[in-house]
């Protein structure tokens, strides 16, 4: 892209602007966020040198971000969370694959208003991992988040060759609830290629598998689990961990991620856990993208207390701040005070809700509203 020199007043950013924002969930993809912000910036500063590197923290949009960064999208047919076939994609570059479990086992594959907290399966995620292995991947980033499942990764392990049997010697039924009837577990049949594969568990949460901060208690209700369902799932997952002889790993950070698929990855795939945004910034080449940038614009749908615990904007801000680059944010909704933003390395945040307080209209008009916000941002920081 040809660079255009722009005059700026003292104290304002000069040079190249890098947009490294996550999706606005329910309204804009990370790619669309970058497009609308770019349009708003250039409405104020024509010809501005803008680069976009959409980011993700392991959940929805992770494969899309990898593809924008130069990975090849590969699409395969796998088993969805309810057992029906679905189309799912992973991203591949040379021998590195980015696998997003939500592509195979995410809430996006459930019909509106339909949940299956006791029976949804991660089997399709295992099939997606196997497809990546078939394609030659020997480093796999497994991004977890946005799941419809609570099965501790049992389905994933079964798809990769594990034998999880009930007292009658039959495979346990899909889902977290049936794990209460697990009698024996044999991981010896797992795909042998996994032994020579570096699997990285990329998650924005570090919850354990069990207990009040575990997979069922914290995230089960988001997937339709009642209080009784949560109790059933927590007990079944505890039994699952015991049969696997992995009660210690159940306490490991990230074991409770995405309905406990983190536990299955740590135990069965011998994955290493890292914060999702940290992993993805490495994979996407964020350090190189920062070269020459004098302002970074990050963001996500809601900048709130959860943002401070491993979400994409904080990871982006930390990396940019380490290079001495100013960071501002755009979002749909803002609940963090300026002090919290400053502590996270974000100088200022611009929220769609400041322009349109009605959440429904804010989401439906997110694109035009974001362009308008970007014009204000450009006036504040680029003119």
C-alpha cells in the first residue's frame, strides 16, 4: 500500500495506523470492524496509511483471523454438537494449523433457542484435529471458546481414537451427562501422530475443570444448563477425571475452558496451555505488524471486567505498549473506568453506546456507528 504523508499537530500520532480489533459479537466480524474503522479514519484523513490485522483470543473468529494473516482456509465435514454433520474450517500454513473448536462444536451450530448441555459433543473437534494432522500439521493451535458442549473433551478424544466405555463395554453416549456411567478409559489408541505434534491450548479463561469456578458451574448456564444440570455435569466430570487418573490435571489452569475440552486437551493431547490472545498474536505475526505503527486501534464488542482477564484488547495493548506505541479502543459497550483502561495500556475508548444507547439499534447499525466513532477518533488522535 502506498504511504501518504499527512500533517499532524503536536502531540498527535503520525505515520501508520494498525487496526488490531476482535469481533463485535453478534454484529460485526473482526474483518468488518477493521473495514468500518478504516473508512471512518480516511473520511477525516484521506490517504491515511492504515493496516489491519484482525485478532482473536481463541474463540469465534480465530480461523478467520488466521486466514487474513495468510493461512489457508481448509473446510471439512464433521460431526456437530448435536450429532448432525456440519461444515467446519481450520487454517493451515506450512506445518502449523489453527483449529477453532467452535467451528465444529460451537453454539453457532445449535438451532435458535435449542441447547443440549448434557448431551452436546466435541466429537467434531476431534475430527477437525484429525483433518489437520492429515494435512501435515505438526504444530496445532487449538482455540477454544464459544462451545455448546460440557463433555470434558471426551468426544474429541473418542474421535482421535480413545476408548471410553461403560460397564457393558460399550462406548459411553455423547455428552457430559453420560460420563457418570464411564467405567474404563483407554487412551492408548489415540492417533500416534499426536506424539510428534505440538498442541497449544489457546483460551481466554483459566478456570479449573470442577467446582464453583469450574466448567459446569461458570459456563454451563450459558449453554442452557439448569442448576440441577450443573450438579449432574460437575459430578460426571469429576468421575471422568477420576477414571482417567487425572484428578490433578482437573485443577490445572484452562482445564475448564469450553466445557472442559481444555482438560481433554491437557490430558489426552498433552497440550500446553497459553492465554489465547498471546498465542494468536504470535501466530498472526503481530510483532512484525507493529513495525512502523504509531497508533494501534483495538477493541471488541464489550469492554468490561472480563476484558481485563486475557481478552484480545488487553493482549494487543500490552504488546503495543512494550514497543512504546499508543493504543486506543473501539467497542459496542464500555463499563470500564478510565483508570482501568489506563492500567491496561489503553489511552481512550470509544463506545457505540455513546452514540446509540438502545442495544438493539446499536447492534443492527454497528457498521455506520463505528465509522462515525472512527471519525471522532481520527480528529482526536490524527489531526
